[in-house]
C-alpha cells in the first residue's frame, strides 16, 4: 500500500488530479481512495494527500486515467423529470443518461432537482465545478418561479435580508413580482448561495407553492433560447474572459 510518507515533492494531490481529469469531484475522489479503488504505479493508495506528476500511472477501478484535458464547459437546458446525478438508487432517469454520446465524461456545476428545469452548466473539470459552486464567488443564480398563491412585492422584499426556514438560514434573496393575476404568480428570483431547494423552501415560507421553477442564468452564462435537452459548448475565448482565475489552474 502506498502511504502518506511516499509522496512526491512536486505535482498535485491525487484527489485534485482526479477532479481535474473529469473523473469525479474532489470529495468523491477522496471516497474512491478510501475504498481502495485508486492505484498509482500499481500501488493502492490509502491517502488523498498523495501527490502525482505527469510521469505517474494512475488507475481508477483498473482504468487508466490520463492527465487533465483542457477545461471545457457546456450549457445544458435540463428538462423536468431528470435527476442531476450519475446514478440514481431509485432508478429514475438522469441528466447524464440523456446527454449526447460524443460528450466526454462531465460533472455538473451544482444541481437542479427532479422537477426543476433550465440552465445547468457541465464541465470536464471537477476542480472548476467545485470552485464555481462556492458562494464566495458571488455568482448570482437567477430563476423564474411560478407559484400558487397570492403575494405582494412588499412581502417579497422581506427576503432581502435573508430568512430562516426550519432552522436553516438563507442569505439575501432578490425577488421581483412579474405578474400576480389569478391563482398563480410569476416571480423572478436571484440568489447567490444555491442551497438545496432554496427557492422552493423560501417561497413556501411566505405562503407560496412553487409549481414550476426555471433557472435562466448562472453567473454570466444565460439559458437564452435553448430548447429543453439542448447542449451547447461555451467557446474557449468566452471561458477565459468570464472565468479568469476561477478555472482552478
């Protein structure tokens, strides 16, 4: 077994290497290592602190893993009815089962739940995905929510200072009433944290039941007029302009 004393003096940590190679997230890479599924130069690793260089032969479940390919990012219009996971224990259809076969292995930047739709960013760089999910980046996620119930702009303004729902604190939320005639209201919502089911839970707390939720942008990237199920790669030049030091390089 390779131990923590057998580290390289240079290179990068194996978990980060696997994430950047698009195998999985850094956290999942640590789980793979803990399960004994990762080898370097034929030795099973027992620590995510092990460093690798370009000369090392890395394997996951016996499959050779090459050095990280150039960072690529795609926009995907996620339809409803798909879960954002590579495997679902309940057997529900997943986003990754419905992607074009020519795409390399990709990781989602954050998630959209089963009944949510709209913009989902995909990347072959797990380290970048982790960085873009961090609230500290300050990237705004914008949604359009259709919700059953009646609400005023004054009630929505209450969310600007954040709100606590069932013991969970949510940060500032910018919510604007687009139209509220009839039983349903359309509301534009902007958040920076992206906690699990945040928009649904916060609007539920003020008496609204969300029955449709569409993410229209994530940071500088827009859903635009993409059809449900469509995938479009973001040009490398645009990535350089928009991501800067967030690329994890």
